[in-house]
C-alpha cells in the first residue's frame, strides 16, 4: 500500500509538535518538575479542541503536565495567562502555568487529568444518581460564584453590543446561508436585526461580571484532589452579563435536564449571588427573563459556530449537538412575544431545511 504524501499543513503540525516536545522536556528538567532524564519523559497527544490549540501530556509516572501548542497567528497565549491569573486569585481552580514561550505559542500547564464533567453527568443521569449530578452542579455553581465575586471584571474586555452582535451574526452567515443554503432577503435580515437588537439590549441591561464565556460540562474537570471543578478553556473571558455562564452550564449544548432541575440549580445560584452581593434587587421573574434571553443569544451563536466548525474546520462531531440547541431556542423563545415574528420566520425557513439534515423533535 502506498503511503499518502504528507501535506504542508500536516508537516507543519509535526514540526511544531517536535519543537513543543523539546521545549517542554527542557522546562520540565530545568525546573526539576520530575526526576530523571529527558529520554524517560513520556509525550503523547491528549486532544485538540474547537480552536487551533492542541494539548499533549508530558511527564514521568504520576507526575505529568500539559504542553499546549497554541499557534500565535491564531491564539493569544498571553491572554490565557492573564485570565488564568485573574481566575486563580478569585479562588477558581485553573491550571498553574509553569512556563510559556509566547513567541512560539507554547505553554506548560498543570495537568488536571481527563475526567470532564460530561461523561460522569451522562452516567449519573442514566442511572438516576441524583446525589452525584447534584453535587457536581453545586460545585460548579460555587466555583462560578467565586469567579463572579473575586475576578476583576475591569481587567477584562467588555462583552459589548458589537461583540454580542458579532457572535449572533455567526447564525445567519454560517448556519442559514452557508450550511442550510437559505437566501436572506431584506425582509429576513430586518427580522434578524430586530431580534438581535432585542437580545443585545437584554444582555447589556444585566449586572456585569467576569464571564468565562464557555462554562459547560466539557470545560469542567473532576479533580483527583476533590477540590473541584478544574476550570479550563477560559481564554476568551470578558466582562458581561451575570447570567451568561450560568445558562451555559444549565442549558448545556451537550446534555439536557428537565426544567425542574434547571430551576432548582438556578435558584441555588441566585441565593448565592444575592448573599455574595454579586446582584441585588433581582426578582424571580426578572432572573428567569435574564437567564432565558441570555441563553437565546448564546444558542444563536452556538448554532453558527457548530456549522462553521463543520464547514471551515472539517470538525463534523459538533453537528450531532445542533438538534438540542435548536430545541432549546424554540422552547425558550416562544415564551417571549418580542420574538414572535422572528420565530415565525425561523419555523418557516430554518426548520424545514434543518429537518433535511437532522432528526428534530420540534
């Protein structure tokens, strides 16, 4: 069998991997993080993610570390380190940064292991193990409260109208036009613009806090120390609406819960936020509205991102999660008359095309 020739892109990845391995091994030995010579250090890929970053595990025996390849043309490692420091000072368990080479986009981080929340939650959900999943969500909300109370939002960029719109614009561009092949005429664009403006106003009116921006079951890890959760993938943190991370956690794109559970965990958060002084004078009705409308903004963004990951980045795995996100959007959106015209258009134009690509329950 003839071996396929290596492409320039794959060759470049292999070169960067070798450079990262040599750099990380040198750091490990110079800082005396493990005993032994460089030849005894294991080095293996852990994963990539929805960005251009790649992660590798390096170390010896039980003493391992995560070496990060974050190409500087695409990723901002200095921002990662900045947010890591902010969150750590707030008491959130984020990976310690042992070393960095910003010119090459390399970092050496504390190893939190591979046990993300998602598989444990799915198993507990299937087994009706309420003790386990309630404990995990309680710990995640406790960590979120620490982040919101202790992280200096003034040292983060604003989640302003421009950024909120940039996120939502991913939906018409990548899902509607490029993935589903919908032609957006002036009338459709006016409906979209009106809906987006409504959601922007709702987000900007909320109390502003430090926002992780991707706070969900794939970015929370169960730590062997029991001091969890370990929080990762926070480099895009901003100063934004207090409900953004909470709704990302409770209406997770990768696992769904009954509304009664969501309400219980949301109330647990609200009690803690009021007690900590993160928010004040928020009625239950306003809190529910804040959560719902923030979730709608996020889910429009996610629909666009998942389609972009498939079309641009050749990552098809995220397509399987689109039906749940559509269901979230329609179930919640119908509660708000301000979105009636947009939802009528969505059901008439987007849903029929989406049903050709997915199995939908809505």
